[in-house]
């Protein structure tokens, strides 16, 4: 059977007109938004040494990473599956000051296996990170910037889920679980597999009162569970109670700024558990079974690169944002069809000047090529340049 040479690997797509122009317009708009908030653009490399790329990340990132041998150094290279670690390295290694730094980024990442973002293996990841501040206010800032990202992209009906990995981590420390036991219990908790959680707690010889608290995490979800969680988790360590306070402070400030935003808690939803250290959050839209953006706090990742810094941020996929956007942008905005040549040199000079003028004003001018096939309308043009009354003017087709 002959190969079909235009087929792409599963999960890899290409973007064609007019979607490519719409994506580029959205990219510019969002980067301008981040710039207005004080976030500086960085451009990490698409490929780098694997040990550096995976530093500080969990096993799930390792499994997503394409790996190849560098023909120059002989070392193992990785194609970036995520840009957060790279940006943390830039903050730790290149920006040597103690003040908070705000960085944003945009580029293709590649996954060996499909990610939750729509099943694609080549998301156009865009996001922002804030370094050097450990308070809940910086968490609120990046959540707010994420919400403004949706507004700018025309994505509506957003709901926000909040969690905090410190709650389960604190309870795991109290239960004196080893790494293997913690991973098993964490997996069952993510699936809210209550019978399995109960059996795990029994197998790990966790005392009864602590088992009740850990099991309760599977039910601590909804729009108003903070007060209830304090009662259920009463007697837990200071770290657990501080985590509850932190998530409440974040939620209160977000609600003040976005009073119409549906906000839910899920104290057992701990995506990125091996990476995050504090508040975690996800954004959803109706009809989507997975989050369209995610983020959270990941303090001290920079210590892997020689400089420990508090950090919080979020990321999303530009293509997913466009998929859920209610905005329609015309890529062929008033496209104008122009002749290739004029009747004489003076008309030609005037034509060239008019085309340059229109393009400088943001117009889209398409030059008719000699002997070309197809009409102006087939090329998306709605008007044309005609010579009239000794000058070139734009007339409807």
C-alpha cells in the first residue's frame, strides 16, 4: 500500500488560513496584555540537554518528553514538553535581583503522549510567571491575569477551581507515609475511589482519627467548603491549617475582583502534585471535559538552578483559547485587489505609491499576477484599485 505523504502523526496538526491569522492576532493581543501588566517576554529554547530540561519536574513530565541524541555532544537532548521549568531557570540564572520579576512566554511545546489540552501533542503554550513573592496576593495576580486572558480572547462562561497541595502533603507527613505509600494514596484520592482509600489507610496502619481526615478530602469539594474543611480537619498540623487559610485568602480577593465568577473548591484535586507547593487552580468552560488553563504555586524550583525563589504562574494553549472564543476576526479585512502594472510610468508610480500607502495604514493589498488563474473574490478581495479622475481609488468589486 502506498504511503499517504500528507498525513501527520496523531496529535500533530497544522494551522491554515484563516485560522493561522486569527491565532497570530490573538498571540499579539495577549502578549500586549501581559506587557501592560509588567510581564517581560522570554524565549526559551525548543530543545536542550535533557537533565536541565527535566530538573525539578516530576515523572509525568519525563514521560511526555521526546528524547534524542545530540550529534555534536553525544548527550541526550529533550524537546520541551512545558516551558515553566525553562522560565524558572531564566529567572534564577539570568535575572540576579531580589525584586519580584514577571515573565511571560509563548511557543510550541511537544508531548510524546497527548496532554489534557484537547488531545493535541503540540500545544501553542502561552503563560505568565511571577517570581520573588510568597504571599497570596501574587497568586491572585496570576489568577487575575489568567481571567483577563480569557476576556481578551473572547472566552466566556469561565469557572474557577481552587485547591492546595499543602493540605494533603501536611496530612501525609502526619501519617508518616513514605514516598511509595503517599503516591498510592494520592492516586486513589485523585480518582475519589473511597473504598480503595479506606483500604490503603488500613494497609498503611494510619491511626483512625487521621484516616478520617484524609478520607474526608474526597468529599471536600464545592462552592462553600472552607468552613466545613476547618471543622473536619480540626487537629491537623499548623501547615494544613495555614494552607486552608491561604486558599481562603486567595478566594476572597478573587471574588472581590470578579464577583460574577463561579468559584469552586476541590481539596482532593491536586494536578501537578509533584511539582506544585501551594495553591493550584484550573479554569473550565461548559462543554469541556478538561481544564482550558491551569496553574499554581511552585516555590523553590529555582533552587535546582542555584537560586531559590517563590514562584507562581499559569499556562494555557492558544489553540484551545481560539476554539472556545466567541470572537470572530476577519483575516481578510477589506482585502484590496490591485493591478500588476499601469498604462504608463506616471500611473505606475502613482499605483506603487497608493499600494504602499494602503499597506502602511494597515490595509491588505493583493497584487494581480500576470496570467494568473482565479478571480479577485477567490483570493478574499472585496474591493479593487482603479484609475479614476487621474488618481488611484479603492472601489467595491
